[in-house]
């Protein structure tokens, strides 16, 4: 802990030892100290809208929105502008810090990208919270356009480490994801870039992913814990325990002391306390109100939880 507090980086080997340490309470405490030192006490609360669902042409084996798999999710085209605005206003009213417009694309067709841009322009006039986006792979031109419209942060997760990636996706590779993350940063947008744990990766590969993320200098890192989706190749996988997840969150904080480390998909499923311990073990953000294809807590419940543990949102 003292090494990180003093501004030094830990090594891959040191991270491995931390992740395998026996004393989870001491690990969580140290991660919390690092979080408070570099990020203060505020919790970032974000609301997502799945604005275009399903029929994604990528074969990511964890994803219920892939066109490769027969899943039971609701599939629909890009939502109308007024529907998106209504959801953003509701998120703001409930207390969200930011609102993220998410669409299941490899990359939006030009006509739909223009429609998204029109919606973003309208959103910026209607709400005062930050507007973020996640639309798949980006070109430099499109990233600059989103920046000019007032998008604060763009999400494009690495999902898994380079050494594990080919086991979860064949239609694109790890380098494709890194490329878009770099384009986002070069355009002047803040980068939201994280991944999923509990897909069958090794402990070493979880650390590998964290170091790959850190190399991109992201502003926010969402940590998803796999929820096996019926119809996908990962439907029957045995995912990780809550203790393993807490350890991972804590060690990722050692590796990335200054980022918003955000509890994302799987929080309500895997943590019986809805993430209270994780928010004392390195995390300083949550996604509330539901995810892309699964429900979540009502935002009022999450805000009450945050206030109960003495951290402002």
C-alpha cells in the first residue's frame, strides 16, 4: 500500500502475490486507503440505456446480444430521440451522476450514427448530467464528432486479457479493441474501458487484463462479473466467488490508483450486500438501475446504500 500511496507502481509479480494473499480484510482496507487518497469519498453513480438491443454481428461468447446465439432478450432497433431523452431525464431526477447511451453495434451504420448524434445534441439541451456513449468500434472522425457534441466519456471495454481473448471472441481480436480505446483518447474524450471477470480466465489473466487497461490510461474502469446468459456458450460456466471478485477489485485498485473503478454488471447477482464491501475495497463507482440485458437495483436503493456506508454520491 505505501508504495502506491507514494506514487510508485506495483509490479505484475507483486499484484499476483496480493491477489493470492490470505488476509482479504487487510487487502480490502489497503485498497480503500488508496481509493480515498487519490479519489476522495465520492461515488460515481451512472445510469445506462440500452438504446439499440440485439442482433450484434460479433460472436462474443458472454454476450446475450450477439446474433450468433439464440437468447431470450428483447431485441429492438435504435430508440427514438424522445424515448432516450425521457430516460435521461428520469436518470437525472433519480440522482445519477451520468447517463450512458449504449447500442449493440460493431459500428453504427452512417444513417444511424447521424440519428445518434441528433439525439445527443438534444440530450445536451435537456439534461445537465454528463452524457456518455458506447457504440462499438470508432474511427477518429466519429470520435471527434462525439467530442464536439459534448460527449464526456466513451466506453469501449477490452473485456478480457490478450492471452484469453481468442477463447471468447473470433470475429475481432484484442488489438481491435485497443485501437478504438486509443482513438477515443486521441480525440480528447475521456476513456471508460474495463472488462469481465469470471469467464474461466486464470488469476494471472485477470492481472494481465488490469495491466493492459492501465497502459491505456483510462479515466474509468468498469468491472463486470459474468452473469451466464441462457443461449450463449457461457450459459453453464461456473463463475467466481464473491471473495474472488472482491480480491480482484482490490488488486485492480493497487494497479490503477486514480481511476473511477466502477462496479458494473453482475453486482446485484454476485454480492448479497449489493457491493457494500466492494465500495470499501477499492471501488468508487456503480452502475445503477439496470444493465444492457439484465435488471438492477432501483437507483434510490443504491443511493441509500451508499449513504448508509457514509460515502456521498
